[in-house]
């Protein structure tokens, strides 16, 4: 049995690494590293020596071509909005600007700070297209335009932008402009089929919650083909509405979570929607935290409420959601706003959660189809993660990504809401948190879902983490060294076993910023140490605009790594941008996280 398992693993390894044999540690050790998450690590691509995009925040970042190429569009740097498009070869780290010849008809400058990433990559037959929707075009203004970039199977220099609606489209066909919605990829089941994109909920221009569900597919689109040789002016395709359905439906909501699940027994696809901020059932509260879970059957076009309400006191919004095999994993989020801010800041987030919940989807669907009321029993189970495996952090707005077919779930990014909502610029009038409250990449948590909640493993991914917060080589600032602040330990030589640990600041010695700090380390060390600031990196973003952007996976399904862009470190002596405005803009740095040992060959992404 072990021999057959190793042969099967060797075949999977070869498919993931382009035919390369498993690393010298052997297939059995590779399987063990996956099951224990011992090899979870970050890796940074070498900086491009040629042209490369300037750093910007809230751009649309997508992966395509089987996870071998990265696409970057738009974003902003605090002073301006971008509309340039770039492609990165993830084997070499080389960037190239694409679709520059079609600047006259490309999406206008915009960013995607509250737009579920801004887009996804869809497959149609043997082609791939990047689909972009909505975005913030100017302060306070969003549109509902949809654009296509591709065909992505062609060389990047041949890519072009196409508007997804014909010039004489009927008014009202497009979804209303919105934010705080979800964009969920619905992958195809047949090789010759088409992916779909589900747009659900959000807030409209009046900050009213929506239920509006729209589906987008390239199935009937008049896509230009390579053999035609004719440059198309637009693509005749639009969004189909699934709003008018029979039977019960969830309440309008925003700041909710959504994921796709393929029911193996019934052979049907489901769009899962969970929690959020909206009107509570039977109440007058418009911006209440919700605790329900719904499934939209993509075959029948009807909603089904699962017998899976979170226990009292655990309703939330802004949570991370992912499907791991037949289990739905819910992580983090935040409570409803404080009552004192109910009148003039209705979207203000409350305290963040640091918990993880699991839902057996097969059981939850069976209970719902049998007519069991959600209030009678809940299929959600709280995951108690081993203390020696994780030093947990509260996350709101985090991203949940899956690797290796859902075997591992990564929870990364997001914000902490511990700062007072009354603090300057801690939260804006739309409920969006400031970048200074964003967690750094070394706060990423890898979760391996076991057969039962108590057998779930978790590990913080600090090994090789890029310094996405603060300036390269700089010690934490005085403002960051406050009591309770989380810090990453690195660069120790005499106590190298502590490197990669995360602790909280107890006190700071007076004097220079390079003085010693008393740090309380979390599990498995669980002790206090005195350490110099030069060996610490903050867990928060130091300056506005430094929050990493996580790439949405391509249409090929779950991969073996998840990609992130962050601001490149400045060379020593360049100084800070705020102190030296004449310095050239920082460039984009690319990193990836994986949970298996890195293959020992050149050119592997």
C-alpha cells in the first residue's frame, strides 16, 4: 500500500512540476511534509532587470496559463489611478507591458479596493480570457463596465482589451455599480466547457445592500479566434440575471463570503453564500451581522438555506471562506459595529474574530433537503487548533485560498480591527479599513483539514516570508513598537531556532529605535526574550500603500502555490519615500507560498 501511494504521489509531483522527478527527500517524506505542513514556505522571484510596473495598491492581479504567468491591471498609488496592463513570467520573473497598442479602448484608470479583486480568468474551450468588472474610477465613483483581456493562450504581445457589451446594448442589461460584493469562479466540469463567474450582493451607490445575483459566461460570446486575423471592436456577451427565483432567498447583504462547491453525489454545482452585513431576519436592523448559510443550485436556479446557522454571538461579516474537499471552512471576520457608532458610522466593523469553523457540506445539504430548520440544529463545528501549531491572529477581510485540490487552505491578508474606530483614518465612511491595519504576509496561516475538527492542523507560514511591511533593512519605528504589537523574529545567529517566531511587544527600552525590546514569544516557545530591534519585522503595514495584493487563481482550478505582489524593498541608503519625494517609485515584487519542498531544479515556478 505504501509503494502504491508513493507511485501515485510521484505521478502527482511530476504533473505539478512539469515532469520533474520528486525531490531527493523521497515521495514518502514529501507526503509527510504535506500532512504536517513542515515545509510551508515563501519564495520571492528575482527582481526584473528590465521594465517593470511601479508599485501600486489595490490592482487586479490574476494568474493564468496554468499558474505560469501573472497579470496586473490598474491600481493606485495615493496620487493617481493606473490603467496599464502587465504580464509576468513566473519562471523568470520578467515583466512585459501588454495591450499597450489598445490604450484608446481599454478600461479607464481604476482600482479595486472593495471589489473582490476586480476580476477572474475564465476558460472557454481551449482559450483563456481575463474578465474585469467594475472598480473605483475616481473618489466616490464606480461603474459597472465589463472588459475582456486575451486570448491568454497567445503570446502576451498579442493580447488586447475588448469591452464585453456591444455599443448598442440595452440599458439595464449590465449589473448596477456596486462594491463589497463577491466574485466567485464557477469552474467547468468538462474539458470543452466554459467557466462562469458569479457576482453576488454588495452595496449600491446609496450604500443599500443588494441580493442581485448575476452570472457571466463566454459560452455564447462572439470571441475573436486566432485564425480570423480580424481585430474585434467588442464582444457580444452580457450578464444573465438569477434574481427572480421561486422559493425562499437570502436577505440582501454585503461584506459576505462566497465559494463554489461541486456536489459529488448529486453531480451539481452550488454557489455557497455565508454571513455578511444586511437586514436581520424579523428585525428592523439594516446593517446587522448575519449568521446564515445558503446554497444556490446552478442547475435548478433556486436557493436552499442550509441547517447551518452559527451559534448565538458568532454572527459576522468580512470572513474568509473556502471549500476543502467536502467541508466548508470559515475563518475570522468581525462582529457587528459597536452600538455607540450606530448612527453616524453604520458600516464600522466591530472586533475581529480569530476562530475557525468547519461545515460538513454533505451533512448540511442532507439536513436542509429533509426540511430541518436552521434554528433547530447547526452543522457548523468549531475548530480548536493545537496551540503548539499556531499563534492565532484576528483577521477581517482575509483571503482564503486552497492548494492541491483543497487539501490545504491558506488564510492570508486581511486586517485587524483592534484600533479604535474613532482613531484618525482607521476606517472610512464605507467601512473600509486603513492599510495600516493590514497584516503582513508572515501572518499567513496554513490549515490542513482533518477527518474531524479536533484533528485539524495549522501552522504560521513565516519561513522565507518577504518583508512586505516597512522599508527594506529598517528597524520597526517607534510608533510600531507599542505594547501588544506583533513582531516577526529573524536574523538571529546564536538563537537561530527562534527565527521565524512571532511574539508580542511587552516593553521597549528608552533611547534609540535600535534598543532592546522585551518580546513575549507565542507557542511553541512560550517565553519572554530581550531582543534588538534590528532582528524584528512588524506584522503591520507601516505606511499607506504598502498592503500586499493576492492574486486570484486562474481558471485551471487549485494549484500548488499562491502568488502575491508587494512593494519591492528599497536599496540601502535610498531612504523613505515620505522623506525623499524625489526618489524613483518603488517597483512591484512577486512572491509565492507553497507547502511542499521546493523542487531542486532551475526555472521551476
